């Protein structure tokens, strides 16, 4: 398992400054297990995990991966595709280039991924939009061949008060991110994973930095990315050769880390957080106009096993100009890797002739072992924006995921 390298600590030996640049969909975040399995069967891969831990301790190299499978069924579909099955394979590695074992280690992270439909013509990402939902019903379950999707260096400096990452990055890891944004483990709909009102690029060259200027929970975070994403291409030429950029700046408050397995399983923010995000994207060479907007997030714990959140945003020049979401997650006290989630949200499209869409989602992630989880998911979409002749659409999903 990837080591935590806390620097400034509280009296309980917990990190004082959370890792704002790590997340469950980043390389480092996805190398971590989801959490203790509770009173269930132990994993059969224990010898493999022991060998990997020794590899990290001896050579500073951490490896790991996951394979997931998602089935979705759409009660109505504008394109008459009522089922979609997607596969998602990920292999991650993280290597300490300098200062191994120290808080200021310079680390190289890389992710190799393959995503594709299985047994159906479309992957869930494309099928959900084709069915009529303006908000993808499976945010990252798309279609591309095996390739490098993330490759970057990262470092913490000044007793963890300053953090940066540069290279090919998955921008949604950093822009308006919050604990429930990972559709590998939590909500599937983009309504609740990221913000529908932010024209955030996906995989491309860029840089991001975060700083803690005070002893409290205040933080500042900002970055710049190429807006021209490529799933498996490098895009460094786009960053330095094109004028168009995507910029964001975020400020907020993050609570101190707590003990126990966090409900968000290494989400990019701490479990008590409030922030405001501003963003701007230049006009693109395909004729897309400049776009800009604001978004906010609040998520807080109520007790040790319940977290609620409220999120929203406004934009100009993007496909959706307003959205609002709220929901909660609850973990069973005796099975802290299990997670129950419920949320509801509203998204208003920028085009006046399209109706606003309302989405609800409920799921239960059930861990058979520490590294194997099954998650049934139900989404109900009211007034599907891209299927105006239908009042509602039901999306039933089953997700299976194994980590190794």
C-alpha cells in the first residue's frame, strides 16, 4: 500500500494538512485500499499485497491496479439502446525519485488504463447520453484503448504547507473535487461526481498547486491545463503551442484529518470542507466560445459514520449554466468499507429551448473482501433533457470492482 508521508502532525499523530492533491482517481489515491472489510472474509490476495509492501519498502516503488465492470439498463432510450456494459482496467505505479521516505520526496506517478464496452455497442458513458440524459449516467465509464492516461511528478514542501503536481493530469481530481466524486466507488452520475456547470478538461498536460497559509484549515489551490484533452495522448504540444488554456482558483477551509477509515476513502478533501471555485476557459479553435463560472461545495460529518454535502454552480458559455445537488453517505459501523449513498440534483441547460433535468441516485457498496466490492445503483431521471418526449427515465446499474 502506498505510504502516507505526514509532516506536520497533531498530538494524535494524524496529518495536520490533508493531501489536497491526492484523490481516489489519481494514481496515488487509487493505490490505496478502500478500507478494512469489517466482519467478512479476508482477501485471497494477501501474499500479493505483502510482496507489494516489501517492494515499496525496499525500492520505493508502489504498484497496484483495479478492474471494474459496470452494467446499466435504461427504461427508455432515445437511440433504442437499453443496455450498456463497460469495462475499466487500471494499472498504477508510483516511484520516489528523490528523498525516498521523506515528507518532501519528489515522486513520479503513472496510470495505464483501458476502457471499453463489453458485449454491447456502447460504453455506459456514451449510452447514458444517447438514452437522453444531459448529465452522463456513468461519468468516466467511456471507451478508449490501452494507454497512459496520467503521468506527472508531485512533491510536498515546507512541512507540507505547499504541494504541487505537474505533467499529464486528470483535471477533475483537482477542480471543485469533494469526497464523493469517484464513480469507481461512489455515485455514478456526473450530477454528483463533478460539476455539470464546469467546462473542465479531462486528461491533458497542466500544473496545479495548493498551499496552507495559516495554522488553521484555510487553503488556496489553483492550476492551469490545456483544454484539449486526450485520453492516451501526451498533449504537451497543445499546452505550449496553443493559446487556449483552462484556469481555476479555489479557496476554502478543510478540517483536520480524523482517525479511522474515512467515509470518502481518501477523497481529495478532508471530511469537513467548504470551498468556492472560480474558473475560466479560453475560446477554442473549434469555435467554442470562452466560458467561465463559479462553483461551491460544503461537506461535513455528522458523527463518525454520516456525511452530508451540498454543491452548486453557475456558468456562462458552457452547456449547463446552473446546477444544485445535495446528498449524504453513511457507512455501517461494523463494516466501514460498505457505503450507502443518496443524492438529488438539478441541472439547467444553457439552451433556452431545453428543459431542466432532475436526477436522484441511491447506491449501496458492499465489500465481500477488502479488495472486492459489488454496488447496486438506481438512478431516476426526471425530464431527461435530451429526450423531451419522456417525463422520466430509470437507470438500473450493477458495478463490480476488484483491486490488486
